[in-house]
């Protein structure tokens, strides 16, 4: 395992727990939902259907990273309506094939963090071919440390992924 940091690393203590947790954007009583608010300030939508929207990230060091969100406010796998859940697996396969089709990609890592906004959303992050330091859980640490990709590279790569999905 290769960390993108020099050693020795110094652990920091955990802070106190915050209970109740503050509402996320889109939760009842929380700030307005950034996804539902419309295109102002959102990342570019590169593909969508009746249930899902696939977007480029605002910033990444790995062009080809994209995130998929439900159109509806649902919190987790457990909350997906049956028809949306049934379409999830085949859609993930299509997105993975589209990212692998970019070339120079060894694997596509799929992550779910549910803390940002009240839409079920999944991240797809390509691990560059031969970048063995970034295998497994190390990919996101390296993604944060690598130089940022240009907005033009992020947009162009996202458009290729969107075109592949539209053609599938």
C-alpha cells in the first residue's frame, strides 16, 4: 500500500459527535437542494433518463470521474423504488463500460457517500492503467493529491462517456 503522503503521519483525535446531525441540502428543514435547483452552479449533465442524471464533477484530477444521481429524493438503496432499483445494475454496467472505453483505464471504482445531498448518488472513478499505488481504497487519496485536470479535459471526457451511453 502506497500512501500519497510522507511518513510519519500523525493521527488526530476525533471531535465530539453531533446529535442530531444537521440536515443535508434537500432534507426537510435543510438548505435548498442543489440538484433540484437547476443548472445554475451545477456540474454539467452528460447523460440522463427519466430516473437518473449523470454529471461531471466540478473538479477532479482524474478525467472520466462522474457521478450518477437519482432525479427523486431517495436516501439509499433501501429507498429506491423497485423499477429504479431494477435498472440500477444494468446502468452501472453501461457507465463502467463507457469509462473503460476511454482507454488507459485499468479499473473503475464505484463509491457511494450519502452525506452531501438528499439524492441517492454514486461516484465512478477511473484508476489509470499502471497506477498501482492507487489500487483499492488508495485511489481517492491519490485523486486528492494529483494535479487538477483542466475544465476542458473534464468536459471533453464527460462528453465521450455521455455519447457512449446514448449510443448503447
